[in-house]
């Protein structure tokens, strides 16, 4: 099993467990649990979002989804955004406790802060080394976006 890696977001470390897979486009982790694929937000995503206040799903358990299909909404201290499926497959179950109190995402992102379980094919996901490289390759662009300078050259 690969070791846990740390991606430095400036002075803030984002821990990336080596035993997980990763969906780079929406910064979700994936763990196999009882034959299902369990997804949650990575430490990188949680750091960018900061505090999660509200979570809502626009589909139901049992629904088939395509990769990057809209599946819900999230409200954080930084933004209100749509959530998208990390893979094609079937959404099997949602973490119902997050609908009552989504703050668990902030404090236990790799544990009780999981979002949903899916049935699908995880071969399109990245391992920890690939995800770390993806973050490194896109960090400069992310910093410009955070600072509101995505369309400038400085």
C-alpha cells in the first residue's frame, strides 16, 4: 500500500491517504466498503471550501448517474456550488447524517464525513501519487482562481 502523501497548499498541509483512490475533477476520495465505492471530499477540497454549511441531493438512492452528472448542491463559507458524480454508476446510499449536520465533513473528512456510496467501476480513478501530481500540476491555476485572477497574467 502506498504511503500517505501531503500536498502543501501554501503553508496548509492536505493529507492524502495512500490507501484511497481519487477523483481529480471534483476532489473526492474513494474507498471500497462492503463491495461499494464510498466517496467523500479530500482534505484539499475541504481546505478550499473551508466550512460546509449545507448539503442537498437532487437525485435519489438507486438512481443511475453518468460521470460528472449533477447530483447535488453544497454551500460553504466560500461559495454555493453544484456537486457532480465522480463516476458513472448507481448511487446506492447517501450519508443521511450529513443532511442534518454537514459540519462533519469539516472535522472527519476521511471517516464519518463521507458523502455517498456508489456501485461502479473505479478504474478511472487516480492513485495517491497520480492525484498528488494532478494537484501539483494545477496548483498555480488554483491559486489564481482563489485570488480572483484566473483571467490575468500576473
